[in-house]
């Protein structure tokens, strides 16, 4: 199943990781904000293969995001993972305005 989350929930999940895998769908050199302990897996035709090879446990909590305004990759990647049978897939569409300050978002 997949769920879109709002900014406040994204912020809360960043602060309280609770066994989540965070996946930034932008290339590491292109992401406007760097968070700790985040995987960078670029959304492409290889995404399903790359993700499932790295995270084979389909009950893993996953949070997909992109901080590029208007990027549809998080929703598309969430659909892909739901189709593969991942149970707990969350996605967030952010922007470069989401900056980190004192362990939280402004």
C-alpha cells in the first residue's frame, strides 16, 4: 500500500525514524537538502530492480521523497513499490524550500 504524507508528517518521520528507510529519488549531487542516513536511488527504469535488490524485505517501512518542486517521481516510485508488493510505502513531494534547521524543517 502507498500513502502520500504532508510536510509535517515528513518532518516527524525525519525526527523519529521508527525503522523507516528514507529514499531520496534525486541524484546525490542534485538534491537541494542533505539529510542524514538517507539512500539515494534515482528514479529510472531500473528503480524497481535497484530498490528490491537493496531492500528485499517487503514489510520494510519506506519513505520516498524528492525536494524538486513538481517532481512526480515519488508518486510513481510509490506505485512501483506497491505493485511489487511492498506493504508500507509513503511518499512526500517537497521543494528546495524544505531546509533543515535544528533537526527539523522550517
